[in-house]
C-alpha cells in the first residue's frame, strides 16, 4: 500500500491542474500539522484566489474488501465528528483513492472517489453505524462521487465556503490556523 502522503501529493497536484485547465481560477493548497488536524479534522485546505475555500481529508485504501473484491477505506468517527462540529462538513470532502500503484499517478484524480463530510455522516447515521469507532466504506455500498461532480468545470461555488476580508474576526469565523492563511476570515456557509 502507498502512504497517505503519496495520495495527498498526487491528488492535490491534479486538483490544482483541474482548476487551472477549467479556468475556474487559481487554487492555493496548503496542509496543516497532524496536531492541528486533530482540532480541525482535515488534511489540506484549498483556498481559491476569489475568497472561497474547501477542505479535503485523505484516506488511503485499506486494500480490497474481502466481501466485494474492491477498494475499501476506514473513516474514524472522531475525525468525522470534528469536521461536523467545526461547521465545515458541507465544504470538506473525503478523498478515497481507488488505486495503489505509482504508475497510476497521471490518472489519480479520475481514480479517486469523493464524498462530502455531511453526506458521509448522514449515510453513516442511516446505516446505524454512528456508534462505531471506525466505519469501513467502499464504492459499492456508499454513494460516492467524482471530483467533477462536486466541482463542475463551469464556474460554481456551491460547494465551497465563502470568505470576507473586510470584516473583523469574531467567534463565528473559522477554521484555518492563522499562521497558514493570512488576510482572510472564514465564516460558516
């Protein structure tokens, strides 16, 4: 199995290219520390130059699930609940790669499933798995999408969090450590 950092690098590279080639705009990704991840719940933030942002939590495949002979990923409930409690579930996506070979780098984004944290949390509740420590998911039994489903190539900001530089920070503003993201204050969508 490839390390999670490989997937973070590969998919982030392709997301940057996707936004450039789609002419949606430039994107300025950054990662946070593992200590910060425990407080915020995501691996990477993706601010766009126009004041919008979205987040991604990467999960490397656990391998093939025995029951379905397909990739499966483990989602820790504590981490998912952190994202939900921070109010960024609608603009945070789990990236679930369906590949495990370095030679699939160039098709990395196409071979990755995505699901918003809010949608995943709802599906887990409906499946009555909310009390589990971790939930094993796969593409056959869960409603997963592709990146382009969330971010179509025409300009749309329905899946990102809006920001406003002109307002003073208040307790509703969030969710990026200040040392990583200067000049923007974030609000709940």
